[in-house]
C-alpha cells in the first residue's frame, strides 16, 4: 500500500520545466484596521456540555492577525481559548471584559449580541 502525501493531489512527477504546484485556497486578504473591523461578541453553550464560551466573530484579515488578537484576548481575560474557523473562542462568560478591551484598543464597531 502506497501512502499519499497531503496536498500533492496525486502528482508525483512532471516533465514540464515550467511546472509549478498551485496553492489551493483563498488569496490572503489584507487585514482591515481596527476602526473598520465589525466584530460581534456572543455567548455560546451549544455542544459544550453546558459550559459557556465567549465567541468573537466577524474578523476580516489574515489568519496570523486573528491568532494574535486571540492571544491578546486570552491573556487579558486570564483564561484559555482557541482560534478556529475564523472565530476566537474564549472560555467562560467574558463578554464584558472583551468588549471593554476591544473598545480601548480601537475596535469601535464591536457589538455584543
């Protein structure tokens, strides 16, 4: 049995000297400045065994910038969390803290839902 390497789509060899592997996915979009970001903050308990988490959604920009914002929010709240599928997930009900931090750091369009 032959193992297939991820991301190669079955191409093993090409005789074309100008051949380049095409990258799949969307082109990286520019990150909007904080004043133009339209973030939404909401509480979620679905599929989490009744545990509450705070979700920050609506970020438009590069994944690395989203990771950095998530890291700063987790540090400020003093809790764990993660960044998945364009969402920042913070453990616990941290809506008030996150809203204040976002306003203080220039995210004027952040809304609590």
